[in-house]
C-alpha cells in the first residue's frame, strides 16, 4: 500500500511539475522581451508576477526526481521520508509566493487592462494540451500547498510506526501543518471525506468584533474562495463553543468600503476602556492580595473561597469586555445590490492591527481577481454554509485570550515588561532592499502594534541592533513583521514567538536568546521578561499621598519602586510615539491636558497611564517637566549643588561658552560629585539621561541636540535651595541669573556627553551609567 500511494503521488507531482515548467517557459519568453524596444511588461511587473516561480519549479523537480529514484530502486522497505522532509524544510518558498500572490494577480489584471497584447498572451498558454490562462497557472501553487498536507496525511495513515519513514513523514507533516496554520488554510477534504473533489476551501478566518445594532458583538469571520460568512460566537466554557451563522455575501458581490461613509452605522454607547482597565487592575490586585493572605497564617483573610471565586469571575467579565472594547481600527464591507451599483447594508468590524486589516482586504481582492467562483457557488444557502462553519469548528485554533479559552486560574496571560533586542540577519534575504520590522503583541486576543525598527537601506542582510521595552497586558504572543519599504509597504515575512512565564527566572540571568526565521532569513533575538513588580510599567496601588511637590523618597517608598511611576510612564510614552517629534521637550503642551494628567497621577495612576496615550505628546513631556520642577529638592540635591557649581566654575570662567575649558578636569570633578548622590537620585538621573541620549540619536528628525536637551532640563535637575546657608557665596560666584542657567545647562551637557560616550562603548546587556 505504501508503494502504491507513492506511485500515485508521483503521477500527481508529474502533472504539477509540468505546469510549473510551462509557467517558467512562459516567464522566460516574457523576460526575453525586456531587453527589446517593445517589452511586454516592465521589469518591476515581471519581478512581481513571476516571483518565486523558478524556485518552486526547481524544488518540485528535485522532489519528483527523488521519488522516482526511490521507487525505481525496488529496495524494501521503500523509503521516501527524506524527500518529504526536505520539501517541508523548504516550504518557506511557498510562504514568499503566497505573501506576493495578491500583488502578482493585481499586476496581471492591471497590465491586461492597459495592454491588449499582454492580455492576449495570458490566454494563449497550453499545458498538457489544454488551454490555460496565466491566472490559472499562478493559482496552481496556492491549491498545491493545501494538497501537500493531505498527501502526507494519507501516506502516514498507511505507514506503520515501525517503518523507517514514519518519524520523518510525521515531522514533515508537523512543519507543513504549522505553515498552513500560519496562513489560515484548512483542509476541506478532511472536513468532508465524501466530497473528494470539494471545490470550496477556507482561505482566511479569525474572531472579530462586529458593530451590530449599535453594539459591539463577538463574531467569527470566514472567508472561503466563493463566499464570506459571519457567525455568532457562542462560548460554553473552556474550549467549548459553537457557531451560529448570521449572514453571508457571495464573493463577486463583496465590496470593501474604504472611505468613511456618513451613512455608516455608529456605536451607541462606546465603552470606557480606561475605566475597564482600571477596574481590571483593581480586581487583579485584590485577587493577589487574597492569595498572599491565604499563604500567610498571620494575615487576616480578606474573604472566603467564595469571595475569591467571585473576584475571578468579575475579572473574567472585565477582560471579556476588554476583548470587545479594545480594537478601534475600522474594517467595513458591504454587499453589492443585484443589478445595481448601489450597496446594501454595510457590515462594520473593529480590528486592532493594520496588518490584520490589510490581510483581510488583500485576501478579498486577490480572490476576486484571481479565479472564477467554484461550480455551484451561485446556489449557496444558509443551511449549507452553517454545516461548513460547524465543520470548521474542530479545525480552528482560535486564540481568544482569557475570554474564551482560559480558566480562572490559568497563568498563561502575561503582565509586565518585555525587553526585546533585535539583532541583524545572520542568513541573508533573497534580495537587497529597504527593510524594517514591526513588532506586535497580543492583548486579550487582539494584536497591537508596539514598535517599529529603523529602516535599513539596500541590504539583503539588514542589521537593526535595536532594543525596545514592550508592555504586556494579557499577552501570550510576540509577532514580528518584516516589511520592504515602498509606496505601499510589502510584507516579506512574519513569525510568531510564544511568550513563556518561565522566562522570568531566565531573565534574571541576562535574558533568553532565540533565533527566528523571517522572510527566509535568520534573525537573532534577545528577550527579557519582567513581571509587574519588577517592570518599569508597574502601576502603583491607589493610596493616599501627594505626588506633585512631595519628596521623591516618600513617593518611591509609597510606590515600592526605584523610579517614580510618573517618570517611567512618561518616558515610555515619549519613546513609543514621540521620539521623532520635532522639538520634543521644547514645545509646550496643552494647559487643560496638563491639569487632567496631574489630577489623574494624583488620584489614579492606572487611568493616568491610559490618558498619556490619548493626549498630545507635548502634554506628556509637559507633565514630566512639571513634576521634576515641583520636586521640593532637585534630583542633584541641595547639598551637592554648590559642589557641582564649584566643579564647573573651577574650570569655567564667567561668560565662556558651555563646551569650553579643560573638559577632562571638569568631567572628572563632576563625576566625583555624581558618585556622592543617594542611590534613588542616581537611579532616576541614570534613567533620564539614558532617555535623553536615545532622544538625541534621532536628532536629524526631532532637532534635539544634547545642548538643547541640557538647556531644557539643566535648570530643572540642578537648582539651588532658597534656604541654603551657602546661597550668599553662590551669588558671589555666579552673580547673574543667566550665568546660573548657563552653568546648570553646562553641567548637564557635560554629563550627557559622558553618558553618550559610555553608551557607545557599553555592551547591549545592560544600560550604562555615568560611572562606566
């Protein structure tokens, strides 16, 4: 039986390889015209339309030759596992082809519309004596990638576990299945065993939030190659849910509505995400407090076991509301009315990731452009589609965060900070281009963009060497998206990294190293996971006590932190979305926003953190400067201020420029003063200066030189005490206020220069300090 199946596979593979051969032959004929005075298409169109065709042909030709050689040897047992494994190891060639498939079919359609010559050529292709269009040929690999898994299923079914091939075939199937899962393709033949020639296939699916009758509802959206269908998501416990079909639109009638139409349905009462997250944070703290009380007999229990379960249930409900309330990126489709250009009722969805939205739109457009609907699709009925979505249920791996797939005591959702370092490609990409990486993290089932790397130009082996701190909130996965920069950015690869709570222990030893495959290249990562109690993002409990105008030692003690939360939260937000802003820290923010932020930080730190994401970035920098100005004692302390001035003034004459004088002597004297600072002050100053140097790295965009930053923050971080006994001597030393400000800026500028040098010389494993 094993040999019979392999023989059947060879027959099918022979047909496919012939199709690839015909396509490559056609490709070479088109290529020959590029060097003539009348090329059929442009070089750019050629590269897009025939992307990876030669590689696919070579891969399958080698695979077919390997199978034929094994069968011809007549050795027993027949061993072909190595050939299937090699095929699976190279399946990323299919990944590259599929990522480009929509662009290829779009290019064919556009060229056919503008060139009758090319349109005629695309219809004059013969394969095995049958006429075939270029669209048909380009679709062959799309269909083939599904068949690879089905073939392996059948082969393993008739391969005993004791057979030498069994382990390699199983490994090949796992790799292939993982690849298919990444592209949301399921096997229709497995779902419908009796429909051996099933025409319908599932191209894309995911849970999604739909706006229905003015309210957000949880839905599951299925895109088949002939219809899009939306089903109600009915949860009934962990891993138990069913689908109830709500509506569908045949593929030819789908219209993606990209403009913001005034007639679109509006949300009746939008949820207050800030309030929901604040409530969830409070309930989570209560649960943790209860668990600590249960573990310590000396503490009084905050409630019985029933109270704890009630809190967990409340947390699950809040997280469920967050699943619905969090996404806000609109994706809108409608059905084209029969025999009319008008649109029927629009369906409005909310997504959280521009990548997801683009994938849905491109998938719909690619299907509409690439092939005719399968036979019988005009007779689609609700009853038939209901059976399809029901059958899909057992094949879908829906990641719904805590809302649907998490028990009350499941710790799979992570909170805290993820410190991520992205290195450089150790294995080159296929082509040299301008590349950048988008970093996304899921939160309660939705993916959100968290960071974007710098652009590396014209390189097949780009090296980013960038570090990011990413906040985790109900997170399980990290997703990296590799884009080629263009008028419309092109996705060249993606990978998903499963986050693990076990990394917390490993992070104490320097972090976790991983190498991932993205776009055919190998990318090294270093990850360090910090739980909330150790992260810069840990939100302090809402306790009474002033913040603005309070001593920093009191604030740090109350919050149980090495750096006050307001400092770390503001800097995090600036580095997230303001580091490229022109005049960052020099431009003033809105007075009303500053008052709102100040009040929020004084009363509810969690709500303040959410508010930081909503206000103008200059208001974020404004509240940070306000907090530092209102400290009763500057960070460089009243006691050390005269010593700093002395260290500066001993080598700095009145009226001289900030960067003149014997720099080495002055720097040595200033660092000696810095070493005498209290640990808390030193931590805060290091944190701020690290940030200022990072801001300065983008000076070409934000126009903030070290001198500008020193001018802004010098008088804030260094200032005299009005009640200091030595105030008279200080006035004698620096008589004019302008000179005083120059000295403050000059001291900070000198320290920033030292910090910048230390950063350049230090390793990536830790943040340098001034004493490095």
